[in-house]
């Protein structure tokens, strides 16, 4: 039995490391996505190693469990970040996404400092953590993948990868219920077969990892129109444009769509860029306030700020572009 685990575990570990190095060094396609996929594979390799070390090399104390927890708490975030990077075409890693590693860092530090008697509870928490992220990843795909411009093979890959991680998570969950040598065999065998089958599927369709798989067919006009209607409703009903920090990314997060899709909808339906759309709405708001008695107590700068402009110079430039005169001149010409 020990030999069986050693062979299968070593195969799974070696294969995962090979794929991790391959994708880390791969230049074609989205570099950021390739590296996140490599880190996901590395996390899987680390977790699989624990299953082997714990039985094949007795007397490892708490260090083998540490490997398991480190790998497991990293798998979920790397899966979610990889999918997110593909769907949103990240060129750089957004700094705020580093928050996904706060909990794993706490897990690891606490795991090393607390007594070994707490090991099992940390392992339970790590299984739950991975399960939550796997569910989040599936939910992310269900909501954003239909609106993406991935080719069919790209969509299949995203779902297969998520399902594969879900299958591996299932074996970890089973281990919580039955921590036996047979369970270790199940984990290593399942991980090995899953990784091999997934890699064979992917390698046979290598274009799924190239940029071409991200640019199939742009969303149809009906989809653009529906998104433009949501933007208009948000702007007119809630005056979202008065938020001076509003950006394509922030609005996309609020509408739960990829930023590139929102930009295309604005360009296609409104026939202008997102900053131009914002300026038009903000100038219209400022124009209304300039003549409304409820805002007569405000200065020009106050009206500009409350309309969403970050600076008075930006307001003057945008206003003059629309009306041809400064706000003060326009106000005087219109009898106020």
C-alpha cells in the first residue's frame, strides 16, 4: 500500500510541477493568467505531497500537515484568481486581489505556532476554505462566462478546471470522514488521474491558452443594448455619475460584468468613450443646478464637485466643450 501511494503521489507531484513550470514560462497568451494557473498547479502539487510524506516518511511531526494546509488554502484563491484574470483579461495583478491571501497567511502562521493538537481543526478549516472558493469559482463562471467572448474550448476549459478542483476537494472532504490509508490512496489516485486527464485535454487543445481563445465573437447588439439600459437607469435613477471616483472598473463591479464588456457597450450604444459619457452626464447635472434655486447658495466650484468633477479645471473644460462658454457666462446668458 505504501509503495502504491508513493508511486501515484510522485507521479501526481511530478506532473503538477512539470505543468506549473510549463505555464510559468509560457509566453503565448495572457501572461498573468498563465502564471496564476502555474501557481494553482504548484499548490496542488504541494497538497498532494503531504498525502505521500505523511505515510511514506513517518515521524515528520507537524511539518507534513503544514504542507497540506499550505497547499489547500492556496488552491482556492489561485483557482478563483485564475478564472477572474481570464474573464477580465488582466495584464497586471490588481493590488487589491492580494487580500485573498490574508486568510491563508493567518492559517499558516497560526498552524505553525499552535500545538499539534490543533492540527485537525486547522485541516477542517482549510477544507472548508477550499470548498468555499471552489463554490465561488463556479458561481463566478455561471454569472460572467455567458457574457464573455471566450471560444467554446475556452469555456469548456474553465468549467473542466473548476470541476476538477471540485472533485479533488471532494476527496479531501471524504478524508475528514475517514482518515485511513485507503483514503490516502483515493486522494492520490484521484488527484493523479484528474491532473493527467485535464492536462491531456488541455494539451490537445493548446489554443485554449492563447489570446485567440479570448476573442471569438463580440456580444451581440441586444446584449449591448441591455447593458446600456442598465447604465442609463443607474445614472438617471441613482445619479451614480456624481461619484467623482467612478471608473469603468468600479461601475463594472457594481453591474457585475467584465470591464471590457461595459466599455464596448458604451462605445457601441452611446458612440462615445466612458469618460466622455461621464462628462456629458456631469455637465448636464451641473447645468441643471446652475439655474435651480435650490442650489443658488453653492459656488461654481461647489456645483462642479457635487456634479462629480474632481477639479474645477476639468469642469470648466468639459462645460465649455458642451456649451461653448464658461459656466459663469452661460449662467448670465440664461438670465440668472
